[in-house]
């Protein structure tokens, strides 16, 4: 008997080992309609992190803040050769790979190096540019630093998720390496002497230095492979037909030397025009757009959060049978879980995680995530408000023959809401500030707009002061309005 079972297991194992790879190959071949899908969709979504001049950065074009740079020119040429429209989605560099893998974008053109580690998860085209790495320092420190080894005992900054960040971590000794999401934040930290240097690619270092007289660049002397110093376009793993087609465009760009002859000079022009007018009033449209999106996110999240809060509060008070006890348990678990995880993680889960099943725009994802988060807190306020209503109110209503539902709806909830109005007001004020969290998925609210203005003007502190004042105006005005209605309710 034992022999038969052993033989059966051996045959089954052999079968699985033989069939699985074939299955994958067949699956991969059948699944690779990547080129056909893009051409049928008619739009090619390019993901990029526009804080890396001259590769990609923000510039004011015809009065509108626009993503420009050599990578944008390459994206436009790729889209043209494919016969589709180009749509650019901006986000932080360390969000690009997950955005590509979850289908939020179709390709990454963001000065990205086709390193072996990345090749495990994405497919790269041929390289379109060969760079190298410098370290940007304050000009006042020139002579103090020669290369990466000079920063021993000091602090070196680099953009999180990048090749230079990994190189700084692995190739420096006794150096504190600070990672930041935004290249503009790194330059601001350098200028405020929080960092001694910022590692980045040579063209980017030259762009920052040429636009800021207080900065200088030194060679990094990082020991880098050719794949770590070149740039290529990233597509989803298995997009062979698309990659092969785009390679023809990339090879043409290299053959005609378009990057050096055309794309870099064009980017340089934008860099110069950018710093003609760097007054904050010149960017009033950007800040106004930021306020619009901040208010849209806040109002929608408070509305949906309040509805979710009422449902959760009532569910947490359900008792009497198995179903009601299960409802109470689920509601309690939801409230504890949401209050136990950071909102930033929730925003990324909704945008990238749910994005695997339904392609939600960044703004919608942000509103959903903040509403779900707010609902957990509002549920506790409402539950506290309901418990604060004297039990005699319920007894009186029930003795008049009112059902439980009507008692709750017409007697308890109105009094409870009056008691929790201040807490709901605080939640509204908190959401005005918390709405900034969605800037990580590219929603153009106030923080996102300030990053655009910073990378546009190369001014670090001024945009921060402007949005601090704007947030205060928003929260102070909101609290005055809420206090007015609170007083009216007290006298009602
Ligand atoms: N070339 C580096 C990398 O691939 C850095 C790229 C940064 N790009 C950006 N747009 N911020 O890791």
C-alpha cells in the first residue's frame, strides 16, 4: 500500500513540475497583448516624479504649471510612434514601481536606472541616456568636500527608492545617509544646513547649481555599474510586444542623438524661464487650486465619514441575537483596526491595493481612504453622544409607544448630535490638515502645489510659509463658522 502511495505522489509531483512552467509560458504568451491593449486604449499613461531637472520638472508654460523635461519629450515621442495620446501622472519616485505593477500607470520615464534588482519586477527598454553621479553641496563648503568619502562624520541626502540612495548607504563610511521622498525637500534641507550634501545624477546636479548661485557640485566617485548610471523606460513585466516596439523609438532617439541635441537644450530653456519671476504672488493660481482640492477632499470626507460613523456607532450598540452580536464585533474590529493603522498606509492601500481590482482616480482614492478613517473616529464621538443622553429620554419615548428606531431617530440622535457638535467640528478642522496626506498619490492639494512651486522657483521656505498661512486661514475661518452654528444649536 505504502509503495503505491509513494509512486502516486512521485507521479503527481513530476506532473506538477512539468506542467507548471508550460502553463506560465502559455499564460505569458497569451497574456502579452500589451502593445495591442495600449493602442486600443489610445492613451499611454506615463508615471514620473517631476522634481529632477532636466529629466522631469515643473515649469510654468503659458501661465500653467506643466511637467517638462527630456523624459517628457521622450514620452511624447514614444506615444506618437505608438499612435496614442500621452497622459502624465506625477507622483513620488518611490511610488512609481508599485503604481506600474498595480496598473495605475503604463510606463515609467523618470530617469530610472535599469538595475538588476528592478529587472526582477519590471521590463526595461534599451537605455536612452548615460549619466553618472555628483554630490551637490553649499558653495560655502567648497574645498571642504572632495567626493563621497569627504562626508565621513557628516550627513548625505538622497531621494528614497533611488540608486544613489542605495549607493550612499553602501559606499560611504561613518556617514549619516538621509532619505527624503522629494528632491526639492533635499535641496531645501541642504540650503538650511540640515544636510552636508545631496547625491544625484550629473545633469540634475548641473541644473540645480545653474539655478542657484549658493550651490556647487562635486564628483561623487560612486563605484557604479553601467546599468546604474544609465536611464531606460520601465514597463510591466511580460510586456514584450510593447517593449520591442518602444525599443525602436529609443534606438532612433539614440541614433539621432536627440537627447543631447534637442531634449536637454529645450529643458534648459524652461529652467531659465522658471526663475524669471519667483514671487509667490506669481503662483496664486497654483495655491488657489490647492485650496480647492483641500476643501473638496475635506467636505466629501466629512460627509461620507459622518454617514459611516453613524452606521458604525449604531452597529457597535447592537445586541440581542447572533447577527447583532456579529455586527457589533465587526464594527468594533473595524474601528480598532482603522484607529490602529496610519492614514498614509490606508491612502496607499486604497489607491494601489484596491487599484488591482478597480482603477480609482487618485482624488477618489484619497476621499475614500480619508472617509473610512474619519468614520472610525466619528463613530466613537456619536457613540459617546448617544450614551450621554439621559436614559429617561428613551423610557419616555418608549412609554409613548415609539419604536426603538423612531426613538433613536427622533429623540436620541438629535440630542446626541447637539452634544457632539464640538467634536464633529474638531474632526472637520483636523481633516483640513490631514487632507495633505493624499499628496503622496499625486492629488494636487495645497502641499502638492507647494512642492510644485518649490521645484519651479528653486525657493524652499517661501512656499512653505505661504501654505502655513493658507491652512491657518482655512482652519480659523472654519472654526469661527462652526462656533456660530454651535451657539445657534445651544439656543435652539
Ligand atoms: N536614476 C536614479 C534611480 O533610478 C534616480 C532617479 C530619480 N528620478 C526622479 N525623477 N526623481 O534610482
